[in-house]
């Protein structure tokens, strides 16, 4: 009798574990389908174009640990860069920086004649209305870069430059590059600030 009860409990335990495993695998499948739908909706949304770039290009290297983004480590080194760096983090998240948000009713840039999507790539590297601010900052960023980095940076496409800068060079904090970090943070911050001023004038 005892042996029969033991086999019965073993059988019930196996059934219960099988049910738990089935539920777990089913939840993973549902979660995976949700991520696929989310990814598809993001790619098909022109206003979230930069999020697509972020998912597919910036995060293309192995993550060794969960920690602060390098840009926040830059802020720890230079607290005065908090607001410029927060602008970069906002852009990386697919949003406009705080206090510089505008053009909510259109997906197209209203400052130039290109009729391009009003995303980070266009704002920082393509919009003709922001050429003066862009040229000043890009020249200064190139000036403070080491020679090798400068040569590689000049050969990059605009899209690759954007990802290279916003990802903080896809590496950890290098104190010797603090001048480069500062110039990039000010570049992004000033570009969105200038864009906000121009929109305020035309609206």
C-alpha cells in the first residue's frame, strides 16, 4: 500500500512539474510574440525611427554587466554636464530633450525644404536650418578628438556618426576623453535648443 501511494505521489508531482513547465514555455512564447509585435510597430512608425536605429545598431555589442550608462559616469566626473547629457539620454530613448520639445503635430521637419522625417538623424546631421550650429560643433568635436579617431570619424556616414557619438563610442568611460564627451553633449543640447527657438519663431 505504501509503495502504491509513493508511486501515486510521484505521478502527481511529475504531472504538476509538467504543467508548470508548459505554463512557463507558453508565457515565454506569448512574451516573445509581444516583443515581435512591439518591434514591428516601432519599425513601422516613422516618428520612432531612431528607436529602430537604437535597437539594431547601438546595442550591437555584448553587455557584460548591468550598470550605469557611460554618459551618467561622465556626469559623475563633470556634474555641470547633467543637462546636456540628459538631452543625449532623451534622444537615445527616442524622445526630445526636456524644455526643447516641439513639432508634435507633424512627422516631417518644418524648418527645411527636404520634407524629411523629423528624427534625431535629420535634426543633428541633415536639417539645413541648423547648419550654422552644426558646423561649429562638428568642427570643434573633430578638433578635440585624437588623430586616429578624427580620421575614422570623418570617414563615417552621418548615421554612423550619430550612433558613434550617442553610444559614447560603445565603450566605458575614458577620463582622457572628457573634452570629447563635453563637446558631444553640448552639440546635442545646443542643436535641440536652436531647433526649439526656430520653431517658436515660425509658430
